[in-house]
C-alpha cells in the first residue's frame, strides 16, 4: 500500500527518498498500533482434547516384563538355537 502511495507522489515531492523513508517509518508504526496485532489467532489456542489412553500399553509392558523375569538367564526366550 505504501508503495502505491509513493508511486503517485514520487514526482510531486522535493525529496522523494526522504518521503519514502518517512512513509515506511509511518507504515511500521501504524502496523504496530493496529488492534488486530494484539489478538491471537484461534490456531494458537491449545485444544482441550484428551490424549490417547495408554493404560493398555502399560499393562502389556508389565505382563511382558513379568514373563521375562521367569525365563532363566542365558536361555533364549524365543526358543531358537
């Protein structure tokens, strides 16, 4: 937007580079003052969804560990030679 304004006024100003610099500075200041800049997008909100239930996974791990403690040391738990 600032460039289109600058294009229209480029030949009408006495110092176009200073005018362009001032336009950029004002555009940045206006951008930081906009109220929408202080708002957060809805995508930043963490949804309150329950995670997956891992209780079955923990139970399975406990069963496997209990079974492995009953295998004698040095013995292959899978029965291969």
